[in-house]
C-alpha cells in the first residue's frame, strides 16, 4: 500500500524543480557576471532588441546579442531592460507553471508529515513538544510556500502586463510635446520592482530548505528515541497440596486447582494461595515506526537542505559562487533525493498508521473489557 499524498508531492516537486532548472539555464545562457567595462576610448549601449553596440573612435561596431549584462543591468539602462523583459516573456509560462507546481507540492506534503507526527507521538502521548514542532514546521512551510508562490505568480503576471501594455518609455517627456526621446523611467521602475519581488522569492526558497532540514531531523530524532523493547508480563501457578496421609492429589486438568479430602469425603475446590503465583517477564522487540535506512537517508537529505539554505543566504556575499552552489543543491534535492525520500515515506507511512491504529484498538479492548465483537473485528483487521 502506498500513500497517494506523498506520491503526488514527489511528482509535483520533481516537475517544479525540472521546470525551474530549465528556466534558469535559459535565463543564464550566455550570462556574463563580470563588470563588462568597455575598453579605453569606447562606450557601449544596448538597442531595444538587446544588441550591444560598442562605439569606438572609428565608428559604431555592432556586436552579438547578449542575454545578460551585469553592468547594463546595474546602470538600469532602459533599452537593455526592455530587451530583458522581452526575453523573460518568452519563458514566462514555464516559470509560472513551475511556481504553481511548487506550491501544490508543499500543500500535498503537509498532510503526510502531520500524519507521521501524530503516529510517532502515539496520538499526542509521547514527546508532545517535538512532534508539535514537527507538525508546525510542515504547516508553516506549506502555507508560506503556497501563499508566497501564488503572490509571486500574481506579481509576475502584473509586471508582464505593465511591460506589454503600459507606457514605460515616456514619463518626463511625451511625443505630443514634440520630444521623441524616451527617458525610460518606467522601465527602470519596473525593473526595481522585479528585483524586490525576486528577493522575496529567494528568501522563501531559503526558508524551504530550512523547514525541510527541521522536518527530517525531527523525524530522525523521534524514531531514534522510540523504545526498542516492551515487557510482557505473564503469571504461572504452582500448587502443591498434601492430603492427611502425605500423598498429593492434584487435578492435572484443572489448571492450578487443587482437590483436597474433607471429613465428609466430598471433594471441594479451593483457590491457590497468593504466594503460589509467580510473575514472569519477557522482553519483546518492538518494530520501529520507520526503518533505520529511511531515517538515515532522511538525515542525508536534511544535510543537503541545510547546505542549500546556507548557499541561498551567502549568495548575497558572492553571487556567482554561492548562486552556483544553490542551483546545484536545488537540482540534487528537487530532482533526485527529495522525490526518492517522499516515495520511501509513501511506502512506509500507511503500514505505520495501520500498526498504530491496531495498537490503539487493542488498548481500548483491554481497557473496556474483552468483548467478542471487538475481538473479532480486531482479528479481521490483523488478517
């Protein structure tokens, strides 16, 4: 039996991260993160089509179109920014689809993590604080990711609408006044809004890695602290009764009931004394809720998530180095390791849930008294 929620989450994570990687490769293709300073005696500008033109002493020389120029981006060159928005519009559908699949993936992930926390806590009876934190990370991470990605989708659609249909070129002067020069102030403002919105998404992605790290570490801790054995107690009865002649008369089929001779010759039964009962304890191994291999693999996934979080944070110190590390960690986690971990959880969670529910029913039967109908129902579920 497989858990459908975990499978759906794994598929959504896989689809979302593949689309994000493809979108990132398209965006970063031909990127140049150097200062791109022109040579001495030359200057460079960008046309509306994104073609870089270098002006030297001998005249204008047209160069090839570049997908990204760090210097032109920092200078907020209106022509270059406009060309970038035209290039972004080509991959807009892919980016929005990836964001939606990521939001759905976290929504599907919330329920099995909360279910696992409930099973591991034995219905709120074991390590309540740790399992409440586990459920809280799942709920908080899922809601934050869902709302943030939906907001990003809405902002992205609005920004592309502004870039396509609104006047962003003539703010300080207008064509009606006889001035044909576009100041490009609107394109600068739009690009700054895009940078701020992108910064929000970067920190949301960083929180995603931190939340996933906390979830797998708490799962590992909870399974490691589960009791390994349980003690079963049973009692044995040893009865030895002597007749007046010194002979022993024990009813072998009476299961601990002794028959003694009385004066009138009639046989009567008498219960054994309390000292005749001997307590016997036996240690029985308890099967863990989740396998040891699964918990250690989850801890490995958590370590990768922690590296991803640190790379997302440190990319503001060195964008090229830590940005590359963050992209590599996202690819490994989102495409390979996280879907595998979710599929392992999908395989073990239903069995762990059924085992917990069976134990709860058995405890309820022992507490309320043995009723034949409840015992038959329990046997039917176990078979």
